[in-house]
């Protein structure tokens, strides 16, 4: 009876047993084999180890103790490591997203089966980097002197997110803001940090954001209530400063007047002191010669008036 020899391949392709890995386009990723030491211990001569894409497309085949063959389609883009059976994929493209399976092909006879080594299949998703989102301000209002804003965050191929924010927090109003952590769908989120409203757009491999300062929003788009509040505040400050200046001026004037009235000693006469406080002067009854020239100026207006009066 003739004996036939064939290769039998056993794949374990339960996706729930694998861990999703997210990689950006253009990057490299290394796929490792769990329990590779068990694989090495059970490999026999002529046994074949393979990495396959979507269970049908062969990436690399390693024949134990003989050779490693990379499929022409993956030449220059795939590298196999015999030491731990890992696969390095380079410069990933959109078409590289899918399931990669590691399996051992063993030699069997027609009835007798040489047990195959079971390996875990993992799912790998390759994603594009997200584009920057756009944050817009829909409305601004003041309630109890608090600035309240309604904003909209838009991302690439992502539903719009609308939020209501103040100077400390944002609350979700409408739209889908979050996806599952293992989902390739981008995530949009709106929150307050560092005095700004931040619209964040991200996925598992990249993120981008758009921000707007809260103070700028409230000043540039405030309603009449907000403007009146600022106007009243500034007017109160101006009036307070003017009133303070007037009180200080009156105080110093009062202090200066008191010093002039209480200071002792003879001072230079002024119009106020001469008119308000006249002092009697001795009268000289001897007439002055008419031809005698005047050699000196009168001492004061009062003195001149007094001498003229006494002459009569």
C-alpha cells in the first residue's frame, strides 16, 4: 500500500482571543508570537511555520532548519525573525489592515496525524492620523455675571458635538462625543483647561485640537448685559478716584489756612490783613514843607492814607 505524505495546517482564528493593535499609516509594526518557546520545542525538521494575512494570503514561510521565504508581494515590506518567529511589517498601507495569523504546518501520513502547535491570531487595525478639528462659538450669554457659551466641535468624518461651557467646565448637549476604546472611529471631546475651551479630535494613533480663550470669547461676543456690567465697573472706579482727589485737596487747603492764622511774629502785610485788621499809627502834627521833595516811598497803603488824614 502506497503511503502518501501531505501538509496539514491548523489555524486558531477566534478573533476574541486576540488583542487589537492600532497603528498609523506609514509606520512599522512587529507582530509577536505568544509562547514561541513552545513552538521551538515542538518544531521538527521539515515542519513549516507561516504568517498569513486574512487566513489565505501567505506573507512568509519558514521551513525549520532549512530556509525562510518571503512572498514576492511582501518583499522589502516584511521581515521574519527565526529566533522568536515574530514578523515585522514596514510602511503600512490601508490595504494592510486585517487579520494576521501564525500557524505551524506539520508533515502527516494519510491516517496518522502529527499534532500541530496552536497559536493565537490577533487583529490589527491600521488607521490614518486625524485632521485638526474646528471649534466654533454659537452663542454667548450672561447669567448672574457668569459668562456662558454654547460651542460646536467638528472633526473629519465625525458627527458634530455641541457643548455648553462656562469658565470652569463643559457639559455635553448633542452629538456623539465618544467611541469605544477599541474602535477605529475617531473621538471628539470638548472640555475646559487653562482658561480655554478645547476641542480634541483623536483616535488610537494620533490627536489634534482647536482651542479658544474664554476671556476673548466673553469680551468679543458679549451681549448688552455684559457690556453694561463692564461699563458700570469702570464708571465706579473713575468716580471713586475723583472723589478721593477732591477730599485730599480740601484737607490740604484747610491745613494751610490754619497755619497762616496761628503763626506768631511780624509777617509781610497783605491786602486781607491790612483791610481786616487795621492798626492805629501815631500822628505827626507838624506840617511838611511844601517845597521839600519826597525822598522815600510810603511804607504801606495804610500809612499813606493815615498821614494824609492827619494833615487835615
